[in-house]
C-alpha cells in the first residue's frame, strides 16, 4: 500500500513563516501544490490543511467576526503584535478551513503595509480560484478583503 502523497509535506501549522516575506511564503505554497498532478489531490491537501488550522479562541466565534459573502461560516480575528498582524480563524467547512489556513500562512505575521499591498499571486498560480465553485470563490475573495481591511484599520491606527 502506497503512502498518501500528503505525508511528504509539512503542514502549514508547523511551518514557521513569521520571519519570511510574503513572496517567499507564496513560493513555498506554489512549490507544495506543484507536487500534485490533479485537483483531487490538491483538494485532499486543502482538507488536510483544514485539519491543522490552529483553533480560534471561542470568544471570537460570534457574528461580529463572521465573514460575510462566504457560503460556509468563517470566523476571522486579527490582532496587532509588535507591528505585525496576527490572524486566527475557523470555519464549519473543512475545505474552507484549508483555504483560510493558506491565507493565514501567507499573511499572518506580516506588516499591515505588506498585507495591503500584496496581490496574493499564489492563488492564481496554484489554480485555486479557478477550481473553486462560484460561491467558494466569492468566499475566498471575501476572506482576502476582510484580512486586508483589518490591515488597513491597523495601519490607520498608526501601527
């Protein structure tokens, strides 16, 4: 019996990206997804990533932190620590957990300016947006918009 290809890769939760710049992290994500030949394997990888999403504090699983525009429930919280935005999230859908985990991996620990300015090119390069249903694609856009909005607020507050 062959081992599942996902066991070859570190999970995002175990990858220390706090000292890396967004393009470096995006490059890692692109490299990891390029190891899979078909989208079923990539979906399975997203599911595995969803299982490794760090648990958000229960106090943030309220309507105030729900992202509008998502098919699933997605709670997103952001805080500012030492001039860097730290995101936590949760969702009631496992693939959505994987998607938000990807975004957190790339954006969490970055400065507000870097978050605001990034184009998140890895999304198109791994083919994520084109392989999502229209409602999940809208949800992805809503997650990105909310993360950039948090960064904008922190920047305006003088972070």
